[in-house]
């Protein structure tokens, strides 16, 4: 029933990979990446992009099942799950940048490339996933019936911009 939501990771993975390659290309003019680096970056893009997308979509589905409209469901998704993936991605990127402290060139270049990859995946998932959910007509009524909307115990309109009082 919710198979159409799985279209989101199908779009976020290639765009994350494209953004990673576009960001790593100028860096490769200054540092040399080992021959196995693209395989590591592709694996990282696949793993993290699918993970982040499914994490966001799970929260989105929960919000829709609570009876929230599409805009508020996406806003809540970004406010809660979005904050979590930002913290996770930044933490992992800082950890990967720690590899740049090692004197071995291949370790430092892998660390820098992995940090760029993680930030690319984060940007794609925080921009492309909500855009797809808000613009593609199939997504707006993702398995939420009118009865679920009417029988919802709590429907609160969450502002699109977080007020900082979490």
C-alpha cells in the first residue's frame, strides 16, 4: 500500500551521488584520492541515503496517519526526523574528518571525501525528499483516508518554521 513512498529513495540516491561527485571533483584537483575511493563513496551514498530517506518517510507516514495534512506532516517530519539526521550526519562527517589528521595520504583523502559524501547525502535528503512529498500528487494522499483525518485525536498545526521551543 505504501509502495509509492519508496519512490523517494529512488530519487535521492542518484542525486546524492551526483552531488557527491560534483563536490569531490574540485577537491581532487588539490588532493589525490586512491583508486578505491569512488567505491567507498558510492557505498556510503547508498547506505546513508536510503537510511535517511526511510527514516524521514517513516516519520512522514506516522504524521499522515495521525491525520495531519501534507504540509504539516512534512513540517513535522523535518522538525523531528530532520533534526536527527542532521546531528547524525554532522557527527559522522566530523569523525571522518578526523581521518585527515593521520599522516597517511590515502586515509586523509578518504576521510575528506567521506565527509563531503555525508554532507551531500544530508543536503539531498533534507531538500529533495520534502520537495517530492510536497509536489508529487501521488504522495499527498499517501494512504490516509478521510475517516482517519476526522477521527484523529490530536491535530495541531505546526508552523513551518520551528520556533526553537522543543
